[in-house]
C-alpha cells in the first residue's frame, strides 16, 4: 500500500516494523516530536516495544502520525485541538483525512491533464481554451 507521507509515495508495506529513526525520516518529524506525540496521543500512536524497550512502529502507527501531522501543520490545530477532534469524533477524522487525500490525488491528476492539454496546444497550435488557471490544493 503506497501512501504519500513525508516522502513521496513511500511504500509502507515494504516492511512490517520501522524504527523511530526510520519513521522520523518517513514522516518528516524529529524523533523527539514522535516521542512527545506518543505521550500526547496514547490511543492513536502505540508502537510495539522490544525487550530492550526499542520502539517498533507499524504502518498503521505511521498513518496515525501523518494524520496528526496534517491536522497540526495544514489545519493549524494545537495539540489540544487535535486531541479534541480525535476524541469528539473517533474514526470520523480518519475518514476526513482519507477523503482529503483522495481529493488531492484527483487534483493532481486534473492538473496533469491541464498540463498535457497546454503542451498539446503549444505543440500543435490547437486551441484548447483561453483560461490557463491552475488547480490549487485545498485542505479542510
């Protein structure tokens, strides 16, 4: 299952478990932030632990971290705001984030079509329209 997280199109099914350093690189956060969010969101971020107390994250944990990151960075919510949203609407926030992800994928596809049409117009002189606006990514 390919998911766009910190790195574009990173395949989360490539491994069963990820170290905290790998997760930090994948989602684009520091290990300190991941440890803090583990304390702030204990019902959402629950890495497994080895006998030596090493954290092992699964793809579900990484998806939860990415959802929280989106809520913080794109929606501008505070930690308390994210906690409130997740506790008031359990499961609903995940659905909302999935819909936003799908809509952004459609936006990218439409932008690629617009770009291809403009290239066709430039190469052939065929007029596909006069409006050359781009489709902008939105977040809720």
